[in-house]
C-alpha cells in the first residue's frame, strides 16, 4: 500500500470529487478524516468507505471559512493520530454570473471558500508538518484557473489564485520537506455537473480527446500520486486532468 499508516485530511469529502479522493486514499492504507459542512452525508460516506477498504475513517462537520473549525480540525487530527501527512484542499464553490451580475457577496463567498479557507487550513496544517519535517499539501484547483469561460469571473480567478498560492506554499515549505501541488480537473461526473443537464455533459464529453469526462476516482488517483512517495521530487506544480480538453481551447 502506498499510504500505509499515513493520516489524511480531505475537505469537501461528503460526495463528488472529495469522496472519490477519500476512497482512493483509504484504499491505499491512509486513515482519512472526511470534512464537510454536511455532517450526515460525511458520516455516511466515511462509513461506506471504511466498510469497503477496511481502514479507519472519521467524519467531521467542517466549514472551511470558519477559523475556529480550522483550529479544531487540526487539533483533533493531532490528538487522535499524532500527525498529519496529507492535506487535500478540495472544498470549493462555483457561482455562475455574468460580469454585470456579480455582486460583492457572491464574490467574497467564492474567495472565502476557494482561496482564503484553503490558505488558512494549509497554514495550520503546515505548522504540524514543519515539526514532522514531512507532508503533502494538494490543492484542487480547476482547468478554469488556466483559461477563460463565460460567467466564471469569480470562480476562474479564485482557482488561478489557488494555483499561485500553491507555488508560494511550495517555496516556503520546501525546506521542511513539504510538497505542495495543485490539480486542475476538467468536467467531472458529479451531482454538480449533472445539475447542468445532459446537453452540457455531452458538450463536455465532445470537448475531450478521450471522449469521456472524469470520474471522482480519476481525480483521486492523481491525488494518490501526489500524496505518495512517487511524487517526492515534484512541488509547486499543477497537473491538468481534463482528458485533453484544455488542448482544444
């Protein structure tokens, strides 16, 4: 197992990409803390994953924009496991609005969840990893952070910011043997995407080279690579996971 005895925190882990990530990490021996604002769904996912993989999981009600929640989560992980080896900042939101429609509330909410929260959670976790002199921080950005889409001014710019933040973390935490990388998924088969309807899914499929959209486990497998020793010499990078869709832009 690639992650035997490792302790991982995954935010936004109740469903979708976050759950896929949690399941993959657990299948490779990690003790995974599934964090989500939806506590009941997080508990259900944690129980199902544990039953499937045989590994210990824990569900925590967590709001990435709440500084008290961040401190409590880190303290819980250290108290229960004594260390934190992997942090996956997956929680994120998208509010589709034209430039004319964007208001301050939706802009601030997007940046609070997609940038501010990941930074302060990374800061808190990094203090633990610095003492260990080891760790992996993985930020789930988006292909939207690399090229422009209509109605995504807040979302796309926040994901670009997350990619830049990843590089700064890599520079400052590198001397402590902490790797910091980002993943930029394209269209992924989640409840959120399916909410846009079948026509939108067909468009996404046709835009790819492989003629399929990602599954949450596809993204989880890339997280596994970055969380394991296989990526020990990679930091400050972003990996595009779009089945070649970015090349068609």
